C-alpha cells in the first residue's frame, strides 16, 4: 500500500493581505472620482451654475486642499490606530493633492485668463490670496518632483524628510488662500483650519513625547 501523502493545506486567508493589495487601486479610483464628476457636470449635464469658469476653478481648488489634508492625515491615522499599511497611501495621496493643485492653477491660467501672463502676474502681485496660493504651489512643486524612490536615494533619507516638511507650511498657505479668497461663509475654510491644526498637533505631540 502506498504511504498516505498529506496534501499541502491551502494558505490561510488573510484580510490584511487582501486590504494591503487592494488599498492603492481603490485609492486611485476614489481620488479620480471628483474629477470624473466634474467632467460629467461639464460635458453631460452642463450644471455648473451661473459662472461655470469660477465653479470649475473653485471645485478643483476645494479638492486640492481636501486631498492635501487627507495626505497629511495618513501619519496621524497610523499613530493613533497603529495601522501601518495606511502609510503606503501617503505618496499616492500627496501626488493626487498636487495633481488637483495643478488642475486648479491650470483652470485659472488657461480657462479664466487664456495665458494672459501680464494679467496673471499683476494678479499675483496685487491679490494676496493669489500670492499665497502661488506660494503653496511653489512649496509643493519640489515635493512632487522628489517623490520617486530614485530621488529619495539621491537626496538621502534625512534630507528628503527635511525637504518634505514643506508640506506643512503648504497646507497652512492653502487654508489661508481659501480664507482670503472668499468674502462670506467662512464655515468651510474654518473647518479645514481646525482639521489642519489637529493633524499638525498630533505630529507635534508625538515628537515631544
């Protein structure tokens, strides 16, 4: 009689592995949904309000700031929950924040001013909220450029981390930009300011304890 051969047992099902593998694809889909919705409103329903150009620019700016806050929330979530896998989303969310910032600026440059650089420069100099917004863009630009693994190796971990701390003043500038831009109804920028304060406060508390 041949000896019984025990067949290898199938690998145990792991929710953690499933979540880890599916996290980034789901994040990409969710991050693109606001843009998909804007395209739907623009080309299908045409429901962009009385001033479509202003609606598009503000909509993209709102989502740029939201994604920046979501990216800043990754580390506090990891600290508070111990859920390490969420750290894998930090770069993805940060790049989407920059992507929406670029769309926001492009709407202003292309749709609103049709590449009228003289008027755009005058706006940057004279209108404080645009000055602050452009400052936020300039702070985020080197972070996007150095977001690859190759750039991390070239800069070295310590220098790369110091550079990427620019995201904190960029977040502050984004909230200030929002406050200065609107003339009434400060509830939403105030909410963003509170969220940003909490997120930065958690980091400071963690560093000091």
